[in-house]
C-alpha cells in the first residue's frame, strides 16, 4: 500500500471526526452559548450545507491546480474552519466556523479519491479509495467518542482545537507522502461540467441521495433509540455509536475488493442488504444483544454502498472525474439531511422511535431501483457501442462490460502502477 494512502486516511480521520462529533456535543454547546438544543442542531446543518456548496464550487475553482497543492489547500481551509469554531465568541460565529469547516469536505474526498486511484495498479483502484475512506470509518470508532469525551470534560472548544491539530498533522503527511501529480493538459471546468451531465453520473448521484438517506434516517436518531427503544442507559450511547463505526469499517474493508471484482453487483447487493437490515431492525431492537448486532450490520451494509458509488461516478465521468467525485459527497450530505428529516417526520407523527428504520428501508429500495435502472440503461448503451465497433474499420474496445471497475472505464483513464502518477 502506498504511504500516500495513509496520508489521505489521516486527513479523512480528521474530517470524519469534525463532521460527526457535533451530534454528541450539542447539549454542551447549547448550555455554554445559552441556546436550545434544537437551535444548536443548526450547527450540524451548517456543516452539511458547507459540504453541498463547497464540493462543486471549490472543485471548479481548483480545476487547474495540481492535485497535491489542491489537497493541501483544502486541508488548510478545514484547519482554519475548526480553529475558527474553537475560538468563536458566540453562536453566530460558531455557525460560520462550521460552514467554513464543511466547505472543503466534498472537494477533498473528490480529489483524494482520484489521487488514490492513480497511485495503484489497474484493478486495485476501488481498494485504494476504500483505504482512504477507512480514515472516515475509524473516526467513528475512535475519533468521535474520544472527541465527545474530551468536549464533555474540557469543554467543546478543546475538541475543535484538537481537530485543528489533526488537520495540521494531516497537512504535514500530505506534504511529505503524496507525490506531485500535475494537472492534466485537457482539464478545465467546462470539461468537468460536461462530465457531470453524463446520464450515468446523474443516476449514480441520485442513487447516493436515496440509498444513503436510508442509513441516516436511522443513524440520526440512534442515540435516542439506544435509550428509548433498546433499553440501555445514557452511558451506553458511546458504545453503540462505536459499534456502528466498527460496522462502517468492516463494510469499507469488504467494499474495496468486492467493487474491484464486480462494481454493479456490489452496489446492488449492498443496497438490497441495507433494505433487509432496516426492515428487520424494529423487530430485533428490543432484544439488547440482537440490537447491538443489527447496529453493526447497519453500519457495514450502509457503508458498503459508498465505494461502488464513488467508483461508478468517477468511471462514468471518464477523463474528468474530479467534479463528479466531489459531487458524490454533496449527494451523501443531501442524503444525510433528507434521511434525518424524513426519520424525524415519522417520529413526530407518533409512529414510534424505530419507525425511521421503515422509512430508511423505503429509501434504500428507491436507491436500488435507480441503480438497477442505470445498470439496465448502461447495458443497452454497451450493446449499441459494440454494434458500432463491429462495423468500424478499426476494431474498438467495447464501451461497457458490466462486472469490474477496470472494464467500466476508458482504457487510458488510470495509469498503471509502473507508469507512476503522471496525470
């Protein structure tokens, strides 16, 4: 494994920690800044809005910047955002700090995924991308519980100071370990926008919005479910969240090699499994040991969808994958917001604390339907391409052969390991 992937994983660890830690710090922030917990919840929304806005904006502005410099600039902005959050004198400034910290999130993962895929041999790109995402999953096992505990004992400002320090460490690792990757000669914003308009890319983003919303319909209320449905005490919330993070990590580890072997089947299987787990969740939640197993399974099958979705939009965007890759994280955060909102609607309607699981199952099935439609259309496009190739004077490589990442992309899209990161 190239050491550069470690630098990307460390960066992802910092980003994942700051994204999710606010959910555990809301009561502390509300008390300290003399506001209500629901109002403090806007700090979660502010970060998500930053991701949605920043992914296309910063990716477009940085389209002519070499990949390594772009990663360093994005991590610097992330560090400044967390430092501003730590020093915020009032709620308004903290809201602005959270928005600022969220801006580089999608762009970093978009650029980072492209860099990770270019660092390894053909056929191992998905594993490289999954390795970067491991930092995000480990953040939910270690970073978020530790940062929450730190904030509860030393104040929430200490949490953001530590995250800012992680950002500085990530910048040092990126500067030292990531090789120089120049901008492609053909790379520009207009080309990226055209790639984003590809029908398969759009369907991939819609799959992420609906499918991943199923995960957040439950995850957003997992703390409340722990005490109100599972029968655990408040002290067990950190353990349950850590188990979810363990599931995410297991899912990420499995998703890499499975996606390299068969991209679309991995996507279909993970979305289908997600729907099954969500339907079963309310029926097992009242048996404590079974509830804990379901929490791990939910994290695993939910996060197994991320790598195939990331690789799908990158491959279908062909030689301009960065904006599509970054936009995928905007889609994930729209899923975050939408899933949380729909789950809250179900609870407010009096359907019970486990009702968001049924809402999530419907969303997962909708995501699977979109993914299956995209696969069907892609097969049709592949057949038409092969007919054209058969009648051409020069034999052409089929445009689509469903099954593997390497076959699902243009021949020159990723350099081989032997050629080095020359893009």
